[in-house]
C-alpha cells in the first residue's frame, strides 16, 4: 500500500488543463493502442471520477463513473457504470484499484443506485471485490471511436459484463438495453 494516498471525487466539468494532461497520460499508457490520445474519455464523458494521488500529488489511478437508467428485461434499473479503471504501472499490485472500488461502494451507500456495472477482460480484481459475471444480450448505441459518430445500434451478448448489486432490485437474465452508449 502507498503511504498517504488521497482519493478525490472530481466532477468531469471541473477538471482543469493540468489534470486533463495527467489523466490523458495515465489512460494512454494504461490502454495503449485502444485509447484515443487526444481526450480523457473513450466514447462519452463520464459524470465524475475518483482520482488517487500520492503525497506528492502525483496521479496514480483513476476511474470514471456514469449514472443512468437502463432497461433490464422490461424493467427500468438505475446503474452506476464503472469506466476505465486504471493504475499507473509503477503503482500496480499495491491495492489501489481495490481501494478505488471500495470508495465507489462507500459512495453508493444510501444513493438511488440498483447496480454497479462494468466490462472487464480480466475479471480477477472485480470478482475479488464482490462483482459477478452476468450473461445478458445487450443493446446499445454504437459510436465510432475516433470520429465520434453514431454507427447504429449494437445487439449481442457481452461476455465481459459484470455487475454488483447495490439496491433492492434483483438482476435477471434477458435483454439489457443501455439506453445509450456502451462503456
């Protein structure tokens, strides 16, 4: 664990130029060939982020969060989506990612959120932190990455989909309509 780690919640519209550069560098290094190098979001701007800084105020990790309604098998659910969780190379394996997930859990207490939702190629971290894999056929607005234009509607099962129950609603199999873009 890193001493004097500080986690800060930041609204997306409050991020200044210097912090934008730091987040952009972290995302570009973490997601290499996938992440657009001219912005700090992939498909759409998240609502807010949790940022982890060391005592020298150097950005070590970040996660974007997107709150929205989705349609799960005909029932509306409120979801907080976890987007682009990443930790700097030199700070990995020190528990920072789990700490960010724990901070998200604390944030959700007494909030109108049914589920946390994310996509993960490597599920180990998330399984360790109480998430579970689900199989739903997903429907979403397809957005072209580089030019950010709408390509149409996607509709397929996503094996990377994971959720964590927060509220009283139960997750069900069936169609999941994102009512917007895919994280």
